[in-house]
C-alpha cells in the first residue's frame, strides 16, 4: 500500500529485558506504539498531541496487534525499526512493524487501528472515514 516508511534506531535498555537479558515480549508492543505515533508525526507533520485537534478525531486506538519473534533482541543491542501503513480501509488501517537485530529480521509485527471519534449523541467511541489527504501522505514516497 504505502511507500512511506518510518525508520528509527534505538538501544535496548536494561528495563526492556527479562531476567535472561532479552527483551520481554510485551515490550515489543510498546515499541510498535511508539513507532506508530512517530510515523504519523513524520508523515503528517502533526505532533502526537495535536493529531486529535487537527483531524477532529479522538485518536487512532488499537484494535488488534500481532507479532512473530525470530531473533532475540538483547540488552545493549541497537535495533532498527521500520514501520509503514500496509493497508487503508474506510476507517481502519494496518501497520506493519519490523525490527532488525544485527541486520536480521527479529520481529515482524502488525497493528490494526481505527480512525475514531466520540459520537456526540451517545458519547461512545465510533469510527469515521480516514481522510483522503491523510492516506495520500502515506502513499507518497
């Protein structure tokens, strides 16, 4: 789908790790979340805290997350993370996250998120269509 790929490097810290010195699996989902917000800020030019106001939404809540772990990331490793939108639908989208350890794919993950607002009548969360101009920014290389 999208050509826009957000890349970042970060060091694995002691607090990310379990007693064996490898990243505790739940931490990868924290990494995914951080990279999603960084990707949106980079692609749209809007800071995370301004996204809701700029696009008249509540946010982009997570509705599903998955990961396959192939190579462990250890305390002291510097990893490279790639994140990109792999598919837009009407009001939801898929994000693919890949974490490389020493150049090898260590974690291949995905998130499903929705473009969401509060329904003014019910006060409940509801989806709304992802704007065309938002999708266009992720399609641009």
